[in-house]
């Protein structure tokens, strides 16, 4: 099937994990994909994409990459960094870094891409949020959850403001997904096996999500099949928040 034929998609944080699976899924569905990340070495192993270095904290770089991309039908904001800890464990530095990387980055990307979408009277923006935040209070994810709640707020605001231009904006809210950064967090816990088992145990489906499963939802939200949904949080969490 070629559910994204004729569409051009720009994806941030596409070098690994969920972003990479989305890039691969979009290519398989016939999209022209501009896969971006700061990990340029890892980007080179992606098949069938255009790849660009893009640091989402750098407004000049964003302007340059978006201008060079040409018409963009789909923007997937995938970048996100997990700061661990309760509020008393969190520093102002982590707070500022997390807001910049997880929220302001999406603000910058959306502002860069929207004028073109308005001109062409359509587009789909997909933001990676999380169930952690405004859907569920998760222990030791205070700063992270705050940023993901903000992503949902921005998603809804953009959806409300640009619906008249046929531009849709949705959030994907995953539960726990098996990605390199999750692996890293499990190793950093000091007890890999116990941490992994605990992550699995809290999922009613008794397994972690796979990046390709998140990509399947992103394909739907990027495609015209989802033309009637905007401003929503699409939860995909193995039943965790049910
Ligand atoms: P990851 O953490 O494994 O990869 C993150 C990528 O972001 C890396 O390729 C890294 O190089 C890139 N990156 C870091 N800083 C960057 C910058 N300044 N500019 C551009 N790229 C940069 O990713 P993941 O775990 O697949 O998570 C992807 C998204 O999904 C994130 O927004 C995350 O918060 C969200 N999410 C993940 C999970 C999960 O369990 N993995 C759950 C819920 C939500």
C-alpha cells in the first residue's frame, strides 16, 4: 500500500527509536521523507530518505532546513528528552533544558512549517507527547511530564487556530516503548532486569510497545485516512491508562 504517496514529510529525531520507525514506515507508504536529527552518522543508515542534520534547539538551522525542504505536507515532531526525578530532585537547569528540547523545539518547528501549509491549504502535524503528563501522573517524571502536558496544550491550540486552513494537529501519547533511550534508562537504573520487569509489569498487555506500532499510528495521522481527527491525544500504551 502507498498510503502516503505524494506527501512530503519532515521528521525530527529520526535517527533512532520512534522517529526512525516513523521515517521507515513513511518511506514504505510512499512518502518523500526528510529525516533529521543531530546524530547524522545514524541517519546515514536510513534507506530511501533524504537526511539532514537538524538541531531543534537552533532556530537558524530550522529555518534553513525547512526552506530547503520545499513543500512540507506532514511534520512529525519526535524529539523528546526524559529528565528523571520528582520535583525536589529536579534542577532549574534540567527544567530549562527539558522545556527547550521538548516544547520550544516544537513551537519553533511548527512556526517554521505552518506558513507553507497555510499557503497550500493543508497539512498534518503530529507531535510526540506521552501518557506521562496530563493523562497520567507518573512517579519521577515531574519535569518530563510537565513538558509533555505542554505539548498536548500546544497541539490543541494549533489544531483550533488552523482548522480553517485544513491543517490538522494531533498528539501521539505512547506508554512505554522499547527504544534505545529506554534501554539506556533501564541500564542506568543499576538493576536492568528488575527495571525492565517493572516497566513490563505495569502494562496490562504485559509487554513494551514497539516503535513500529507507534509508527503505524503516525502513518494514520499523517494520511488522509485521519482527515476527520484533529486536536486529539491518541493514546497507545498497552492499556496502561485504561
Ligand atoms: P530516543 O530518546 O531513543 O531518541 C531521541 C533522538 O533525539 C536521538 O536520535 C537524538 O539524537 C535526537 N536528539 C536529541 N537532541 C536533539 C536535538 N537537539 N535536535 C534534534 N534531535 C535531537 O527517542 P524515543 O525514545 O523513540 O522517543 C521519541 C519521542 O517519543 C520523544 O518525544 C519521547 O518523549 C516520546 N516518548 C517515548 C516513549 C518511550 O517509551 N520511548 C514513551 C512516551 C513518549
